[in-house]
C-alpha cells in the first residue's frame, strides 16, 4: 500500500518468476527497470524486475514522471 504522499507503489519481483510478473502486469503494474546479478546472502545472485503503477484518486489518475519510458509486457529474463 502506498503511504501518505506516495502516488506510485513499487514492487521488486524475481525475474525468474513469470507467474508473479504476469499477475503484476495484469493488475496494472508496469516494468520500469531490471537489476541483474544482485548479490544475496550466501554469495548467490538473483535477477529482479522493478514494477510500479499509478494510484487512482476519484475519477482521475495521479501520475508522477519517473524518467523512464513505459514498456509493454517485456520479458523478465
């Protein structure tokens, strides 16, 4: 849930989880970035997709530019 003053909730999603990524895209999130080989505890690495969506207030969308272009259903690999 977005906190006070926040208009774009963001999620980190494992890129190796296409079911979760698909669910997020179907519920209005969009991919705005990726992080490959992020170090994890124990010395392993993982790949992440970063997602966000606009929050609706009444009948209008409140959007804040994030400086990245929107993508349509990109592969999270």
